[in-house]
C-alpha cells in the first residue's frame, strides 16, 4: 500500500513540478535542465508535498529522504534503530547521516552545542527544543521549513509536526543552530 501511495504522489509531483519548470517566457530561448537538476526538482517536489513544506523552502533532499525513511518508527526511550527511537537519538542519527556531524545524545546537552535562534529565524536543519511539563529541556526536533519539524513523538513515533499547533506553541523553548566550530570539525 505504501508503494502505491508513493507512486501516486510521485506522479502528482511530476506533473506539478513539470508545470513549474516548463514555464516559458515569450521571445526568450528555452533552456533544457540537465537530468540531475530535473531529478533533484522531482525529489524536492515529492518530499515537499508529502511533508507539507513548500517547494521553495526545500533545499536539502537528503534531509527529507532521511525523515521520510523514518516516518512511523515507534517511539522507544533509549531506542536507536527503526524498531524504536527517542527524540534525541533521532536528532543524533539525522545529524550524523545527513550532515556528517556528531551531536549530543540528549536534548539538554544538544542544546549546549547550539547558538540560540529565534523561531522566525529558523532554517532547514536547525534544532527546536521544548520544555514539556518541566523546567528543563525535555524534547528536541529538527526544523524542516514552513513552520514544521521532524521528531520522535512519545505518543506517535517519528512524525512531522507544526510549531504553530497549540501543543507545540505551549511548550516551545527555543531554536538552535549548531555552533560553527562543531559543524566544521566533523
């Protein structure tokens, strides 16, 4: 069933992206994009549609592919694989696989590795932190654009949520961007 849905979404994306790509300006010569650009645009279109993020906000296909591959993985405190994973290990795995960067292993020490970023300044790949029923940071996710973030929810497993949802707005603490020296050391 998942393969059928994937094929249908890919077909819809192809039509949508081709409509965006083939816009011709009168009296201008048309340029053919190379195959890599077309494939990249199709991937961006596909992931932006299924994850609810605008195509214009999508720049890192590897990030979206990683998140897509983990969607639906159950939550398991201390888990570190597709049988079950928690929020900090999900962020750890994402950073390790997508950005080749090693980050901390719990939400509090991950926060110590970032420069705080305001919600309005978040960029794709930034981390978002929450204080849920606590005075300290208890949850972390990875921002994917358009107000959405990927995370391992204790109730629904790996999923995409919207920062504007009342629950996440209530417990949102801060965003963070990995310190430059940490990113460059990896």
